[in-house]
C-alpha cells in the first residue's frame, strides 16, 4: 500500500474516533438530562464549551506538529478527548461541563494533525479526493455516536457508555504507535512552541486574502454543522416523540450518506473551483435546515430520513473540499499550522450558533422557527462566495 493511501486510512480512523468523542454527550443528552436534572437542549452549551477549548488548542497546535509529528499529536489528541469522556461519567453537571474542555481540545486538534501529514505525503492533484476520503471519518464518527452511544447506554447506562468509549479511544492510541516512525520522519526537535509561533501563523493567514475568505465561510459552516450534529437527535426525541434508540439509528443512517457525499464533492473539486462548490453546499445547508421545520410527529419515517439525508449531504459534507483548498493555498510546510489557525477562528461559529439555537427554542421560537432562522447565515455565505473575487 502506498504511503499516501496508508496515511489517508490511518487519519480517517483517528478522525472518526475524534468525532465520536465530540458527539457522544449530545447524543446521550436525552438520557443524561433526567438524571442530571437539566434540559437536553443544554447540549448546545456543552458544544460551545468544547468549541472554546478547541479554539485555544487549534491556534497553538502548529509548533507541536513540527516538533513531535502529526501522528504523535493525533495519539495525544485521542487520549485527551478520552479523558474528557471519563470525567463526565461519575456524576454531576459540573463534571460533564468540565469534561467538554478536553473533549473539545482533543477532538479538534486531530484535524490540523491529519492535514499536516497528508499535505506532506499526498501529491497535490490527489489532495481534494484523498482529503475528502480522510474527512469521511467525520460522518463515520457521527454515525458511531448515534449507534454506539445509545447501544452502550442500553447495555451499561450512559455512564458506562462514556467510560467504554474512552477506553476504545485509548486502544486506538496504542494501535497507531507502529506507524509513528514512518509518518513523523519530518519532526524537528527544535521547532518553536509558544506565542511567537502562533503569531507567525496568524500573520500568514492575515496576509493571504484567499485564506481569509475561507476562514469567514468556515465560521458559519462549522457552527451549522454542530447545530445539525448536536440537535437532530434531541429534535427527533423532543419534538417528534421518537425513542432515543430510533432517533440515534436514523441519525446514524443519515450521516453515513456524508461518506459518499464527501468523496463526490472532493472528486468534483478536481474539475470545478472549490469556492463555487462550497457556495452550492452552503445554500443547500440553508434549504435542508428549512426542510426540518415542518416535520411533526405525524411525518413518515421516510420523510424524516430524506430531510436528514439532505442535511448530511450538505452541512456534514464540505470539510474535505475546504481542507484541501486550505492546504493548496498554504505556504510549504505550514498546512497544519494554517489549518489549525483557521479552525481556531471557525470555533467562533461553534461557540455562538449551537447555544443560539438552543436559546431560540427555549424562548418560544420553537424547533421549526429555529431551524429556519439558523439556516439563513448559510445562504448568506453561499451568495458571498459566489460574488467574492477568486
């Protein structure tokens, strides 16, 4: 197997487990809420706390990637996220909230780590496709959350589900170790770690207008991805009256569609400008959110599935295309650092939009109105990308 393909598959698996850790608590929120005495809609606040930690981690990850290598950073990221899940298991709202910090930090720095590695070993013409294949780890991880989370909770309770999931992440850390010498051959023991490296990366992003445009789009698209990912199961349970198991199963089935969707978007990126494709995806995200609004308990299973699939093919499927474009535009050897800086900026969308969605539901706008309202920024991004200069 070629080095590029081996790296793609390894990073796909670690990306899946990293995403799994990020989505587990929101999926389990309907089961956790009664025990903890909180409303499940507070899952949006958990997502925001995780995003705040991710902002700090992704901004400073560049120096660690250069000094220790992308694979080692991926392993450490999984261990950090696992510790956050384990923290949330014992009891209490405070521990769940505190656990969101290592979960957000670990699950997010896995993305710049994988970009750093693939930008080095994948030929430029193959990057849109292989980056998109690697990013199918995100819908795989979301599907794992929807299937394994409720399944583990049914067998061991939600606390047992969190502990078992943490142990699986630690097992993957060990399984990746034999690849370290091969993948981290570019590490520099003397690479700078600290504020100066962060400032250098931010200066690079500021001086490249094309990357600034992508960073602004990233803010909205990341935020809406996590709105969809955080609230769809809660919406199905609270608004449509489904069981947690049924909602999680449909969510997992729908998000699996993002696997071929990401590959198709990535393949299209070899023929069409990435900005044009991202504009189509953004407008599609707005339309898929609007389609969720009229769903009721009387809606058929097939109707709900079709709408969820539309959301998965748009809100959950743009990442590989975006990350490949960032790698293409980044200075040589800085793809991981630039990706981390843009991801840090994009966390602002995740900090703001999921809690805003939960707030609008709570104050009376309701689920339908909230889906429509939160979809409007995606339409604005789509129009802006179409009109912005290349």
